[in-house]
C-alpha cells in the first residue's frame, strides 16, 4: 500500500536580514505583498516587518518576469 504525502507550509517564513533602524536580525511576514506591472513585465515583493521596531523591508519575489511565464 503506497501513501502520497503533501507538504504544506504551516506558517510564513521569517526573513533574516539586518534592520537599518534597530540592528535586529529578524523580520516577520504576514502574507502581504506588493506588485508592480509595467506592460507585460511584473515585479513582486514580499512585505516584512522588523520584529523589534516595526520597520519594513521588501525582499524580491519576482523581478521583471513576463506575465505569461508566471503560474
């Protein structure tokens, strides 16, 4: 009897990056993102807040991707 396993994330990732305001190294995400479209090209960033001071950062998810190549 074979089993099929499905891997599903249970929480959003913690971004490890230095904060410019308070020197903390952890940013938390809440699932929000920012998208910019220029004709047929897309840019997308994940919005993350510093766990200490609340400063924001935007790690790049997609950069100059053709609209038709995004699933």
